[in-house]
C-alpha cells in the first residue's frame, strides 16, 4: 500500500516531544518514530506541542502551542483538572489548522492540550485520529488501578471519587460523559494491543473505529543486534520515571535476596522524578537502610543512544510496573536486543511476555516473586534471548506498521 490518496499533510499534536522538553517518555518516542515513518513515505508532518524547555533543540517542524498555562500555570492546570478543554489552545488550533489545512490531525498524548485540537479540527471538517498510549480516556488516574491496588475493570464513574486527588473529585461526576463525547467525535482510534482494543469495546466504543497499531522499535540508526559478548554479568537495568507506579521499590526489596546468590549483582537506574522528589528520597533511604548503597547507581535521565548502550551491557532488564500499562516501549526494545526480561504480570505486558521463552512474569506487588524470576533470568544458560528478539521484531515490522497506519488514515478520511 502506498500513501493514501489525498493524505499529503498530517498534523501531529502531542503534549511533549523528545529532546524539546525535559519531560518525555515512551509515548513521545512513539510519536517521534511514527513521524519518521510517515516522512520516509513522502508525507509532510508538522508537530504541535507545548512550550519548549530547550528552544535551541526545537526542530523546524515543531511548533509551540499557546496554552492557558502560558499565562497562568495555576489557572490552566486547575481548569483542566475540572474539564479538559483549553480555550487558548482551541483558538490557536483553529487558526493554525485553517492556515496549514492538514489532511489528517493525529492526536497523541493530550493531557495538557486537552480536547481543544479535536474540537478545532472538527469545526474545520478535518478528519481526526487519536493514538491511545495509556488509559487517560478511561481512568482519571490513567492507570486503571483501584484504591485497593487491584486492576479496575469498571472504568471511570462516580466510584472514582475515592481514588482521585481533591481537585479532580468534582470532575468525576461527568468525566465519563465528557470523554464519551470526545471519543465519539474521533474518526478513528489507534490502540497498541488487542487487549487494549477490547477495553475500549467494553467501554462502548464502535469497533469499526478502534484499530490495533503496534509501535515501531528503534529507527535504523538506533538498532543494535543481540550480543552475548557485550553483557556485563549480573547487571540489572531499570528505566522509568522515579514514581511509585513504575515499581522501583519492588526491585529494592527484592535485591537483598538476589545478592545472597549473586554477590556482584548491580542495579542501574535510568530516569528522574517528574514532579516531587519525595519518592526518590524514600527509595534511596530504603536502599541505605538495607546496606545496598554500592549496589544501586542512579544515572538520571538519558537519551535513546545512551539507553541503547546500557541495554547492550545489561544482563537482565527489570520492569516492576505497578499500573496497567498498555505498551511498554522500553521493554519491547529490550526484547528486540535479546535481553532477559523480568516484568510485572499486569496490563498488556503478558501480550509480549509469556513464560520463559520470551521473558519472566512476576506478581506486580510481590518482591519475592521478582526474586525468583530475577534469579532464573541470571541463571539462564545464555544471557541472550533470541526467541524474544525474533518475536518482537516480527510484531513491530516497520513496513507492516506504516501500511496499517495508512489504512487507519484511509478509514478516517
């Protein structure tokens, strides 16, 4: 399949963009790589995002959007906590979409952008596609974890009052209706896995508008083949925001027992907190309490090339996720490099990892289950898992992904 007839210009909308902002993660990397795939096919793609943190790194195709936060961060965040609509953003998008006249508006993460670009595009008659990278459209905490720590299958409603912070409680009463209206205005949705698609169908979304679109792995200049010789034995890699939802605390509690058998084991931690540093202080305090100050190395936030180098040397990649993550992009990239994976049995992670053939699954909230699986991964005959690499590379074939994306655009048009 070639470029769909009439699709020559696409506008991407995303809260953040890699390297342009201090805060970005897997969803922003996915956005960046989808743009690269489209540009390689001759499609012009403009990216609209929030105010840049690093203006000198902003490429020519990235444009900053005027949002309420630019005038008053308190006003903007407080208002959108009650209702996800940014009036400043709406006026901006209405003007720029009219000037640019894109054939498709493709929405990515929108927690700051709100529904504004969708409403503006619909007013101008431009088809809209939304890529769902998490559970923002189904859960006020984005994680589908209830107040007891279990996976929630009821989605948003009045029962969310006990889960959300104070400033979001008033919105709980009509969040379902607001987001239902948002989804109905979309021409197509792209979700990451079949199980995620089933969640949206259970929530009442028209099945003809929900499409499964896997994420591309490394770009050509980022790829690295699995290598046994590069592995540093006993090196465990954790990458993610330093927040409770990413589960570093589970790994900390697991490591004393792991060290009992592998005395030279080390943990490399990549990532920084996205808000308060209280969690990091608590975790580092616990590490010192357990006498593991020399075991854990906190390396801060890193770019793709730096993470790739760490992946090459890591023996085990640990992902103790505590929430129902949709597509763990770091995890799938680790798999593509043949890493031994130990991850939580939660969200869509079991869609990629099933038994020791592609990795090890542990109960998300049980450190001793992680101990058992980490030891199994460290004791495996080879530090490289070729089955995992072959499986994920087939699933994330770039040619198949771009053809699927074009078919989604055609359905939206």
